[in-house]
């Protein structure tokens, strides 16, 4: 059987050589190529997923820090104090069990000349930030500042 075809564009689409000088080639194993493509896609998707999860973790950490600031702000604003707090200064929050109220003062637990009052329990050190929220200060930082 002889195939006569004068259209060279058609020759490029046929899966076997049509001319004597045509390069020899083997058919592509489609299943193997699909498996390779799927594996590459999975690997790239996994890398992208891990990158997104890292970003999500950073956002969750920021959200937890913001929630902690809001909690501290609510505690301070519900506390009893008789002065105008200054931005950037560290204050100390105590719980007065006699009156069942939080008290905000300037003295830390180590700064009392005669000791902390008996009915007071030290809660935390807080700092007023520029946006009028309050941040909890770690104990070692509060005592050295």
C-alpha cells in the first residue's frame, strides 16, 4: 500500500515517518509523560502549600499578639488608677483582693520600700503604646528598664 500525500504540513502530524530522509523517532509513552507531569505538579503544589502555611502561621502569631494586647488593654481600662498614663512608660498591674479590683500603679514588685500591701497580688507589667493599647511586658524586661 502506497501513501501519496503532497501536503508537508500533514507529514508533521503523522506519528510515523513519511519520507526516506525523515528522522527516526519512537512514539512518546503518553502515560509515563502524564505521570511525570502530575508528579511535578504535586511537588510544586506542595511547595506552594508549605509557603502559604508559613504565611498563615505568621498571621496567626500576629493575631494572637493583637488579642493579647486587647486583653491587656481591657484589664488596664477596668483597673483603678488616679493618674494620666504616659505612652511608652511601664506600669504595673496588681489585684487588690480586699476591694476585688485591679489597680494600676507605677511601682513594680521590687520597687516597694516597705513591701507590697498584704491584700495585693502582682499580676503583670504593662506598657502604654502609641495607639493607646497596652502591651504585656516580660518580667525580665520590666525589672531592668
